[in-house]
C-alpha cells in the first residue's frame, strides 16, 4: 500500500498544528470564563447560606434573656416588654384563624383571672395581617380581657424565631426565658397555676 505523498503529509501536519493552536486559543478563552462563572456560583451559594441564616434565626433558649419588643394594643397604646420588668410575663403569639389558638384562649383567660393583682401579665401578640379589623370581634366573642397586641407584619415571628402559632414564652421577673411551649396548652389547671405562683414568688426550681 502506497503511503501519502510528501505534500499530503505536510498538509496533514500543518492542519494538526493548526488544530492544536485553535484548541490552545479556545482553552485560553474559555478558562477565564469558567473561572468567573465558578466565582459567581460560589458567591451565590454563600449569599444563599447567609440569607437562610438571617431568615431562620437561632431559637430562643431557656435560661437566656428574651428580646425586647414594642407593639400597640387595641387602645393604640405602645406596650414595651421591658416596661414589665419585675413581673412574670406570659407572651403568647397567636392568630384569629388558628384553631389551636382558639382552643387555648379560654384557659388563658382563666389563668389571667386567677392571677389578677399579682406580679403577672399576659401579652398576647396577634400576627393577623388585618389587625384590629379581625382581632376586635374575636376578643369580644371570647370575652378576653388580657392585653392583646397587634403585629400585622409578623415581626415577632422573626424576633422570637417561631415555627408557627400558637407559641408561648414564659419570662421571669428578670427577663429570662424559663419555659417555651409550642402548640396549645390547657393553662387553667391547678398545676399550671402552681407553676406560675412559684415564679411570682421567685422560685426557679
């Protein structure tokens, strides 16, 4: 079998060299682009991680101070948590559309009536977007007399790292979280009343 002519051989090697040169040029062009894309991808991942951390703050821990807050009540008076220092505070985060919230409200009223006049207060923070429009009829229907605060934008959810409603935070006289309850609770029982009276007396055990 005859081999190719010298001219054909030179043409082959010339094309091969050209092909290698093109590959090198292509590699030099693509590499910086890939590097830039990689940097942007890593930056996006890190930003996304940071965003998730901000969106999901660390849950409040028993034994730690609770964040202060200020929300208006139904009389348009500003209620600030730190103004109640020296009292045991029952913070309840709720909404009118929440069946478990509706379930526990009567027992909260019962507890409030039993501890009236003592160093105790309930601050029930509504996260209803419609605010007063839906909250006022609700409290009239269920005959609630403890303070109801309005948070239509839901700031308290992020501040207290809640996962839903209802959630309750029991705070001692020094502003320290002593109990967190997720979901509804029967607040009118004798055991619960005994627990709160112990906190009011300053008992922590």
